[in-house]
């Protein structure tokens, strides 16, 4: 069966990618930026930790609410479709026909399909949900799982670029190590991310690395511009 | 037509929501966190700007690459489907039948549908793309538009909570104003976001406000914990 080669990544892996992608990049770039203006690693660590806490909560809870919204939305649309096939079946049949008219099927065939589909209400509603509205049934507990996965991935991703600042008092010095460690991690992460989403792995790894480097360089330059080592 | 009431937000609005949602929350929480440990607004501003630069690049470029990946993926799958209806038409017809078997249609009707659909290759491929693979044709230029919209929204969102620190030297003092302004903005933003995505507006606004408050409180507490005003 050829479709198993199509893009397919589980929701959990997608969540890890979402969380870690930003987690590696933003705290790294923030720390790099601060190192451009502040010589004390202490402040960089404080800002970095504050960012990781803020970012993981914002992204994790954001993921939770997005998942919750999705499943609430699905439930309310499902109720509405069941109600409609009961209340206005002819209109709903017309909508089934419309779907197939769009694919150039004959009027006669459209009618046959609509009539036959109407025999099984569950399958009829399932068809409307998926093909008229484009909604897939969300997994149960998806929302809270998603929140935890994204949040944790952000924390893990964020701790990596920050770790040199824990041990090296001078932020400029720590920055070198942070760049080295984070570059390797961004590349490796980009590689696996691309593998998992079915993209060319080496190009994908480079892209992720370049985003991180650009973000860090821009933050560094900007911090230097406003503060020029005055802090 | 009832389906116009269904959840429908344009891609641009979705991008604004994505960017502004994190832009309002993370720089706000970072600044609040730093105010818990550092009394100089200067440092808070430097860190805040570095974060906004880093975050907008990470999210904007992230949006760009996500859009690019999506359209590359669509193009390569489209090519594959055209190739397959040419090379192994019977297999592809079988896949059409499978889709309808899943909705409980009779074997005979499945055959008729598959045969009739096979008459127009473009529509056949379109059907496979949408209903077998669940892929929608991405808009042209979607990727770069998306990047700019998300990045700008993040910047605009981030400047708001940071603005009091520009004018008030004492970070603790600035924090009060930042909390006041940002709470209002989070609530208003949450309200419109919910309106646009068809959710209950007041509850939605509260949720967004609570995420922001939680993230800021946690960042504040954590920064205080590591540094207890020692900087």
C-alpha cells in the first residue's frame, strides 16, 4: 500500500517538535542577545529561566486550549449534524450531492449515493463531518497530553542553550559554549524532525540551524545596539 | 446555507492570532519575571527586546518553513497521484472504492463511482488529494505572507507589555503598569480571537488572560526564587 509513505507523524511527535523547536531557539537567542549587552551570567540565567517558564506555560497551556477548542468544536458540530439529518434530511442529502457534483459525477449517481448514504445515520454524519466540514475526530485526552508534551519539550530544549551560563561567570565566555552546544543540538534536532515529517533530512537540519543562528545573531545585535555594554 | 456559521477564520487572521497570542504573553511574563529579581528597567528592556527579536524570527521563520513544507509536500503528492492514476489506475480506483466502502455504500455503487470519477483525471486526482490524503491546495505565497504576519504580530504584541519599562526606571514600578496594560490587552485580544474562531467570547477572553497571568506569575516567582533580589 503506497500511502504509508505519505507524510505521517503522530500527534505526540508533532508536539515534541513544536515545543523543542522554539525551546532550543528562543532561550538560546535571548541568552545570546543578553550576552551582547550584559557581562554577568547570573542575569542571563535569571532571564533565561524566566523565559523558559513563561514560554513553556504559554505554549503548553496554548496547546491545551487549542486541543480543548478543537474537541469542543468537534462535539458541537457533531451534535448539529445529527440534528440536521433528523430535521432537514433533504437539505443534508443535497449537501452530499454537492460534494460529488464537485467531482464531476452525474446527477443520477449523486442521487444514488445520497439515498444510500442516508440509510445509515452514523456513517452519513461521519461523511458530513469529514468531507463537508473537514473535521477529524480528536483523540480523547489529547488536550492535556498535548499541553504536557509541548511544555516539557520547551523546557528541555531551553535548558540546553542555557546550561553553559550556569557554570561560567562571564557571559561572553559562556556564549561561545552555548553557541557550540546549541548548534549541534539544532542540527541534530532538525535532522530528526525532517526524518519524522518526511522531508530531506540534511536540508531540513540546515534550515533549523539557520533559523536559530539568525535569531541569536539578531538578538545579539539588537541588544548591543540599545545598550552597547553599558549595563 | 447553514455551513457558513461553522468555524471559519482566514489564514491571515489565524497567523495574527498565533503571533500576537505568544507576543503578548511571553515578553510580558519575561519582563515580569525579571522585575522579580532585577530593579533596573534597563536590563528588563534589553532582555525584552532581545526576546521579541528572537521570538519573532523564530516564529516568523518557523511559519515560513511550515508553509513551505506544506506546499512542497502538496506538490510532491500531487505529482505522485497523477503518476499513479496513469500507471496503476486499477489500484487507484480501488482506493476510491475503499473510501466509499468506509461509508457503507454498496459494492455496485462503489464501482459506478470509481468508473465515473476515472473519466476526468484532474477531478479524480483532486478527489484523492482531498479525501484519501486529506490535503488541501495551499495558497500561493502563503509561506512568506505567513512569516511576515506572524512575526509582525509577535513584535506588536511584545512591545505592549514592555512599553512601561521604557519610561519608568524602577522595574517594580513599571511592572504594575505593564500588568494593567497587558491584562486589558490580553482580555480584548482573547475576546476578538474567540469571536473570530466562533468560541464563546467572554470565556475565551478569560482563558487568554489567565494563561498570561499564570505565565507571568510563574516567571516572577521563579526568578525571585533563584535570585531573591540579589542582582
